[in-house]
C-alpha cells in the first residue's frame, strides 16, 4: 500500500510550533511520509509544495487567530488548482463554535488543544482510505 503523503506547516507570522511538530512526528511514526514546511509560510507556497510532493493531506496549525480568513483563502486556492480532493486538517486555538464554519469552508478536520495525536493520525488515515477507495 502506498504511504500517505502529508505536508504540514504554519501560514503567516504565528511562530508557535510545538503542536505542529508533535502532530508531524506522530504522522511520521505512523508510517506516513511527511514534509514539514515550518513557520512563516504563504498560501501559494504551501499549495506549490502540495503539487510538487503529490500530497494527499495538508496539516496546518493556528494559535494566533486568523484561521477562518486564511483557510477561506487557502481552500479557494485549492479549488482553483483542482486540489480540493486533498484532506485538510487544522489544529490550534480555535473556538468550538467556529468548527461548523470551518467545515462549511471545506476544512476536513479541526482538532483542538489536548486532542491525542493518535486520534488525528487515525482521522487522517480514515479520510485518505475513503478518498482512495472513491478514486478507484
């Protein structure tokens, strides 16, 4: 079976990276191939990396707000690039009341602080398996 290919990182000026590093490590430990872009990324750069890496998953972290605006732009750019099949997961300081809006935008999964990394890994594995089955 083909390894799940994931790109992780942080868009914008948010430099809080502990959470995204933990999730990145958990995905690698689960056998996924993960490209960690680090902090300070721009939307177009992340999308270019998704294309170059032929990734199936994007994982982004937000701890300083702006996630709804950024994810709206990001998901729209994914659609423009015909990449809306990519599983998009985000985590960080997100108010639970914002989760439905993020899902409506097109974010596949939203994870709040304290979510076990095992749960995130299992969610990603399940989503990728479902999408691969549909493609066949």
